[in-house]
C-alpha cells in the first residue's frame, strides 16, 4: 500500500507478538493475523510496546513483519502495516531505517528517545533527521511517562510540517495539550490516541482514531464506537463504549501486554500467554479475574 496518511485513521491494533518456549510462535501469529485482518481493524502496528519489540532480535522482527504481510495479502484485506522502532541513538535508528527499507511495510511508528531526555531542539533535530532518511512515512509516538520527555505542541507543529511525518500516536497524558494540538495541526496531520481508557474522549475531542491494545478483545465494539461518532451518533457511541470501558482497565491491571496475552491464550487465539523478561505473566489473582470476565463475555470459550 501507499499513502499511509490516507489510512492513518479509525481503529488500529498494536498486535501482540506470540511466543512459545522462548521462540516466535509463527502458527499463533498467523492465526492472530488472519483473525484481525478479517475484523474491523483498520491497520496494524508491529513490534512496538504491545508487541514487545525491544525484546525482539532483528531476524525475529523481520520474520514477524513478513508473516503478517503474507497473511494480510493472502486474505486480500489490504490493511496497512507500520513498524514500531525506538531508541536513544539517532545514528543507530537511521541504520535501522536502512535495514528495514525494503521490508513490506507502509510506514514507521517511532517513539521519542528514552532515558537521555533531550531538549526540544534535540527532539526536533532527531525526528527531522529520521524523517529525512526514511524510505517510508513516519508517525511519531509521544509517550512521556515511558520516555521521560514530552514533545511539546510547538515542537510537534514544526515536525508536522515535514512531508515525511504524517501523524502521531498521542499518549501525552494531557487532554489540554491534545485538544490544542488537534485545533492547531495541519489538516493533513493525523492524530490517533494511544490511551485505551481515553479512546471515546479523544475521538470526541477530534482525534482521527486510536491505536488500542484493548481492541484485541471485543474488536467490533471498539470499532463501533468510532463508527457511531463518525455518523454523529454520540449517545450510541457512549452506549457502546460502556460495553468495553472496563476492559481498558482490566487489560492494564498489570504490565501490558501480559493480561491481553492471557486473554488471547484462554480464548484460543494464541497457544501460550508467554511474555519475555523483564515482563512476566499475569499473577494468579489477575488470572482468576480475567477468567471470570472471559466466562461472562464468552461462556463457550471459557
């Protein structure tokens, strides 16, 4: 696909990466991809936070992308795929852009550099250097509670002028900042919320969609929230949101993506709830809570 900008809206899924016995579980990955590619998902993010991308070896990441694209193409669903990249070394990230330039993707989701806490001038120079270098369009990922630095709106609006920077995953944790950005952004610059619990709120404020881990569960309902709002049916959107709002708390009750992986394992979409250290599988207490919720929503699967 081309024209990521035109597709950066609606409900995107940051796909979990299934593991089994320490290895990439290719059978589960194919099953997952086929399932969600035939659903109301509008696009996929691979190898980012929810996909445990920082634990993936380069060969695993390449295999992950290849399998997902194979399954999407086989199903003729034409869903766009963005590759998540992160790092605190601009030069090394440019190398990763070169190494992935011929992969079957449609763009990148690139988080702020973590730990080093650059200035706003540093963030501007960092992202401009990457955008100048990348073969595919960039969506930025502002998540200061993970990266220890916030991309201010002043910096973001400068970056939005770059022809190869087309959007943002917004986890800025400030509704005021998000509303101001939505008001002032160029019309071609897409903003998707990455805060599951604020999905309805962000869409109501004018966001173009969401990148929502919780949409691994009750996917159609999350998509319906977006669709109802697009039709102007705010009461209907609110009603559908009430059906899933609790999931956005439950699936983050312990570090993500462990709760979502447990749910997907219990419902047969993946063969193991395995995560990679330093992540650990859910506690027995949360597992029991998840089992009760699965039984309530999916009695046959439970």
